[in-house]
C-alpha cells in the first residue's frame, strides 16, 4: 500500500488598496531596496510598544508566507501576517528625511 502525501496550497489574498497605501516617494525607495536586496516584496510587522501603542517595521522578503495577506500598491507587494493585518487599516507608508538620513515612517493619518 503506497501512501500519498498531500500538500495544502493556500491561496494568497490580495487586500484592497484602501487598507494600506504607499506614497510615491516611499514607493521609489522601496523599489530600489527590493532590487538591491533581491526581494519580491516588503513585510510589514506590527508589535505593541512600551506605551501600549503599536510600532511597525518593514523588511525586504523574497516571498510571501502561506498565511500572509498581500497588498499591492504602486507595483510593490506588501506581505502582512494575520496578526499585523488587525493594525494596518488606513496606514500609510511615507518616506522621511532627517539630519541623520532618510527612512520610512508608517503612520495612520486618521488615528
């Protein structure tokens, strides 16, 4: 009797663009990072900070994970795990410049 292995293949869900957006300037910087680090998308993570609020981080990723939700905005794929998806409604990713350099700010303009 032969045993067949079944592999579950999950369908990745594309989120509506209203859920999270990227400014044009931030999109260009992210595209450059994806090319530089050979990524296919960017993972956004949310975690509670010491003041009880939510802090976000961005990381270049080669591919989405099976349980990720995916948003595509301005040609960039954003990978969002199920826990983080609870915190990203209305979030905007912006490019910021300071005296120390440039980076990204992840904000909720409505909240």
